[in-house]
C-alpha cells in the first residue's frame, strides 16, 4: 500500500482592507458584479472578476433558473465569457465574492466542484496558475495560488482518448 499526502496553501487576510490595492480592487469588482446576480430562488448572490494577462477584467455573476440545473455560477459565467472574447489570453487571477439576502456572509465561500473543474481547465490550457481570491460580505479573505490547491485530483484531457 502507498499513502499519498496532498497539501494546499492558503493566505488568510483578516479583511479586504489588508490586501494589496490591485487585489482589493479586483475583489470590489467581484462584489459589484454580485449585485446584478439573478438569484430569486437561493437569494445567494455571487460575483466573479477575472484579470486576464492582457490587463482586461471580465466580470460575471450567478444566474439561476426555476429548472435548477439550468443556472450558471458566477465563476463559469465570467470564465466562459472571457474565453469566448479572448480565447488566447490566459487568466492571471479570479476574485469571487458572495452575498446573501438572508444573512451576512462572514467567511469566504469556495467555488463548487463544477467551477473548480472549469477553472482548472484554463490553468491546464495555458499552463499558468490562476490565483483565486475569495471573500464574503465581511471578514477574512482567502487567497490560493492555484486552482489545483482546491482540486488536487482533477479530471483532465490526458484521460481522454486521442
């Protein structure tokens, strides 16, 4: 038997006010994008802001639907738009901010499994890590250096037949 150990590193800031200015600004853009989320069922708004290597910032938010699996998360909304408009430009970082109409979010919420898988595809496509910044309404901010820190056993194109 072989035992494998995986570790992930996350930087934890007590609040967004401790962040470097360029990261705080990206997080503010994610928070602003969350305000336009369409979330009449969950009342949970999520915004994402992606910084591309060319300096362009793309935002997105969650879009719900009464036919539940038909909605789309903020991370994938932003990532798919960025990829459709700038197909050859890697992502440098993504900021994700969550807000609830029912209670204040006091800790960062991590991306769902589907979003982790979609984001790691872009890391693999461009062979470049994507920094992930996570926050709620108030409180701590988490920064991961790579999507792989959130998804160490990812599915990738190497598994598919050639």
